[in-house]
């Protein structure tokens, strides 16, 4: 499996992460999160494999998250409903994401982004 970098190109954090990868000659395939939103199946697999709680996959600082009032609604939704919601709009998904065979990285934290 190739390394997949999922980003929103206008996102400054995504831009920093991409530059970080390129400076270290990390090979990846790029994917625009809005033009090619993660599917329910992908999200289900990534959440399971990552070991992270589903909330980590929500872009909690995003306008869409706030517009929909998700801070108060997520607790009453099942995991399946939350995944279905994430799959409707790439702007709801935390980014950038790195999808690898061995791990999933959500958001850009330099100390976690170590590549061989």
C-alpha cells in the first residue's frame, strides 16, 4: 500500500505538513479531501485501524462543524451515524491525514510524523 496524504490544499496546516513531507523526500500520493471525500468504508477502516476515538476524525475547529452544532449532537449519535456524517463532507474531517499500511496519522504533529 502506498502512503496516502489527504489534504485540503487551502489549509495552512496541510500546506505545512506537505512541505514537511517534501523536505524529507517522503513519497506519497496526494488526495484532495473535498473533491474526493473519504467514504464510509474508508473511514470505518481508518478509525478501527488507528485506535483513535472517532471524535479525533472530526475537524472540531472547522466552520462546518460549528454550523451544524456538532459539539452538542455527536454524543447522541451512534458511531455508524457519525461515520455517515463524516462521509458527507470532507470539511468535517480532520486533516491532514496520512494513511499507511501500518498506521494512520490524523492532524499534523511533527513529533508523530516520523518516516523511515
